[in-house]
C-alpha cells in the first residue's frame, strides 16, 4: 500500500522538479520589473529599471518580452511557495522517522495487541485480516467426483485453476477461491478468484474461461462478463480473464506475467 509518507515523498520530488524549472527560467530573464496599467479599455506595459527606477514604455509588438517578465514575476513568487512547502515536508518526514505511526502498535506487548484495533494497519496486518474473513464458497455438486487441490489444500474445479491458485500463492498474492459477490438486484455470483492487490488494497477479480471452444460455454462466459460490466466491474480495470481451449491450454508463462503486471 502507498502510505501518506510515500505520497509526501512523491509530492516532494514533484515540488523539487517545479523549483528547478523556476530557477532555470530565472537565470536568463532580465532584471527589469514589469508594470501593467490600464488606459481606457486597453492595457499598457512599462518596465522599471531596479537601479535607476526609470520607466520605459513597451509596445505590444514586444509581447514575448512582456510575457517573459510576467512569467519571471510569477516564478519568483512560486519559488518562495515551493521552498516553503518543501521545508514543511522535510520537517514532517524528519519527525515521522522518529515516531512511525505503525510502531505505536508494534511496540505494544503481545497481550495488549490482542486488545487493540490499530487506527491504521500496515500491509501485513491488513492482508492477515482480509484472509481471515470467513465466507461460504460455492458448493460442489455431489456427482462431481473430480479431485483437483491447490498447494493450500483447497478443492478447485480444474487443473488450470490449480495452476492459477498455486501461481498466486508463489507470488504472494492474497486470494479467495469462489468467494460470493453480491451484484445489483441481489444477484449472487462466485468469481473464480477474488484477489487483493496489496499495493493499493484494491479488490480485483480473475475469471478463468476454460472451454472457449464449446459454443454453449462461450455464450455463458460472455453473459457473465457483461454481468460484471453492468455492475461497474470492467475488464482490465477490476476484472481480468484467462482463456483456454482443448487445443490451446493455459500458458503458464503468460499467466505469471499477467499476474505480476496486474496484481502486484
């Protein structure tokens, strides 16, 4: 998960970039000050020499020069604001290093940890809680005698789902198999894999479409994908798909690459 400290470090880098941009611009701009005044409904532009304080009229034909002076004044003000914000972030990060928000909980004795719910959980705590939440998986039919089991000892419905589950486990990606998901109008479905992406704590779904050469199965699969979409779960955003047919089995290498790209 990206913490607020990470966000501040990212913001600090952006502020430094803006500050460098301001400094680079200010190196080459003349020192004359810009004075803008109204003459009826028109604007008139003058420069003022900072040493002699003499005023010089600038024609609008010198618009580029006028813009540079205006930009110079803006950048000078922005430089002060940027420096102030960078100093504030630096001070906070220095203080944060001395009193990490997660350490308040971790430094408690084990007996007290059991009594306390931390205000903000670190990734390890969050994942542990997510995995421990109980749910009722989709039951197997009595006539289904297939015996496919994952490395975690879960019973799944195909050899390919064993491969997917074990690859998720290998990569350290938390998942639930056939966890119920309630959609609009009380419709209940069981996505093949409900996955927690730890980096942003977002819950995603992976559906394995294993018999795409079967016309009836393909029709049902498309309907299911559309059902996800009607509930705001879109492919490539929160829904991800794997495919196979009898002639083209699940590609393990591509599966692993897809999981690394989308779920880590």
